[in-house]
């Protein structure tokens, strides 16, 4: 009778069986991976649109599925949830007209798209349907949220809307944006910073708010020169009837 072969103390047949299970599991995982949209964004002259904002919205145009920024050569890759139905993808950049298109892809598919943004005409005073779909815009270090596109209609305080802003998380009653702490909350340029940011926001009525912005790379101590690692992030809240910059 042939003796069983052992490798590293394990029966060879057992090893083969385990490898078979692993290979089947990997095959199932690869087959069931999410749909991926690979996008390249350009502005006029076929120049890459670096730091273009790309938002994935459900067909109701108010529910954000995902968002990212393009890299320096205008590329971005967006994995979409398994089993996604038809979605809207909106691409925006300050100074250019927003572009929006529909996408539908099945499990494991990869969809490639190139998007070209046209410069915004100074004479253009209409608000297009596309503009109404965009949940936020970024210009330099400042991200401005389109509150009317995000709200549900039952907001009472500033906290009710802030907790729904894309990219904002709450950890131990402190705000974070993309995982980085928001060091300061400004209401009409008055510093409201405290140990409980949630409570501060709960004291502000939502129907009084005109605009909310996240501003990155801020030096909070103007008397000192700091390096980039010491720059902070702030949230700025403007009230209705107050002139905006």
C-alpha cells in the first residue's frame, strides 16, 4: 500500500483539497466584483482636468452613491456597488460647465468614458438641470455644498444637514472631513470652536443658513508661520441676508 505524501507535516491530498477551495473562493470573488467606471476628464484644448469633482448619483439625483477627485492627469476610477441600476455621473470644475451622463454596468464590468468640460460663459445666467444635481463644488481649497440638493425637508438645526454632507463623519461629537478633523467652526466668521461641535451645530437653525463650506489648508495662528503638516481644516457657515465673499 502506497504511503501518503506529506508536505510540511500536511497530507498532500489535504493540501490539494484546501488549494481547490481557495481557488474556487477567489474565482467567485473575482466574478462577483463591483462594476468599475474608469473616467478621464479634459477641459478645452484637451488639457487634463486635475482635481475635477466626480459624483455618482442615483437616478433620483439626490442620493450620493460615491464621489472622488480626478488625479493630476484627469483620471479617476469609481467602483460602483454590486447590482447597481442606472446611475448618473456628474463631473464638475470651477469655471466650467458641469457634465452629466448616465451609466449602467453589470457585475464585473468596466466602463471607460472620456468627458470634455466647456468653459462657462459669463453671459450664462440660467441654472441648468445639471447644476441642480451637483451636491458640491470645489474651488481651490474651498468646497461649497449645495444644501438644497442634499436636504430631506425635515431639517431643524445645522447638525441635521451637516451630518448628511458628503465626506463628513462624526467621531465622539467632533466633525471630520475625509477622515481629517475639522479644527474650527466659523459662524459669520465668529469662531464657535468647542469640545462638543455637535452641540454647537444644534444651536443653529437650519432655515437661517445660506451656505456651508469646508476650507482646507488654513493657518489658524496668523502670528506664526507653519509648515503644511500643521495646516488645519475649518467649516464656515454663512447665514441668510449676509453678504458672501
